[in-house]
C-alpha cells in the first residue's frame, strides 16, 4: 500500500506536555497506518499513551512533532496545523468516539443525547 491508501497515517507522531518550566514527553515517535475497514486495539498499562494517541489521531488534541494525515488531509506536519474550521469538518465527516465517561444529559432521551 502507498500513503494514499490509508485513512489514518501517523509518522513519528509526538506529544509533549508543559509541566511548569519542563517539557514532559508523552509519546515518542508513534507510527500508525490504517486503511478503511481496519480493526485496531490499543493495549497497554495505565500511562502508556493509549488515550493520548487516540486524541491525536481523532484530532481532539494537537501533536508536537511528526506528521498526521486523516482522510487524505495533512492535519499536522512541518510545524503547521489545519485550521480549526477544517479540523471540525474532518472530525464531523470521519471521526467517531465512544468515551468511557459519556456524560449523558438526564433530561434528554437516549436518542436526543446522541443526535
């Protein structure tokens, strides 16, 4: 497969967090290539970077290094990001999440909560 065949492609993806004056690396060069229809599980101990990886691939957080492509759109690379409006459109069209804490509104029906 070549790069155009992937729905998600991450190359040397990195994420660091600022803690006070220090930069704390959370992900160190993650590589992921997913084609349409792929089924993937992320396994690892607490703190291994599973949630951080999903947040980056789902465009909920911004990487600090590497390259990320989603549905043929370069989300991050060479120090530049897509605009927030373009990220919103990509998430709306191509990303779905089921969070472990989904914070449903008790005054709405189940259907109303997911619409």
